[in-house]
C-alpha cells in the first residue's frame, strides 16, 4: 500500500522506517543530553578532556550512531553511556527486520 501526498507517492513501509528512525533519534538525543547535563561524572570526553553535550551535539552524536558512521570525535567515558549507545545500535536490528518485510 502506498500513501499519496499531492503528486508524490510514498511506500508505507518506507514512511514507517523513516518515522521509526526519527523517533529513535529523538528519544536517544534526549537520553544523551540529560545524561551529559545532569551527571556530576564526565560522561563524554573530547580531545581527552571532559565534555558536556549541548542539545545539538547530542542530536549530532545520535544521528552519527544511528547511521552507523561513527566519527569517534567524542569518546564515551562511562559504561552508562556505552550501554545506551549499544541499546540504540540494537534498534537498528528492527530497521533490518522492517526492510526484510
């Protein structure tokens, strides 16, 4: 089934995958930002120095992770951040599952 918007036809599955990724990115952006902002322990390092993520930086890091690019410009300093990053990466398995439909 397709969705038609004006002259544009979009496959429902493609739209589902796109919206799913936006939701995942939004949720994990807020998680990373709040971990960085409210933690007394430096969660991230940049050039070996403690680094607090702005909301935009958290969004950037989240998109880099979700697209599996991984520039490594920010180093994860604690197991808490590494855990949430692994959870985010595991959401990509749902992407692959949706693509297999």
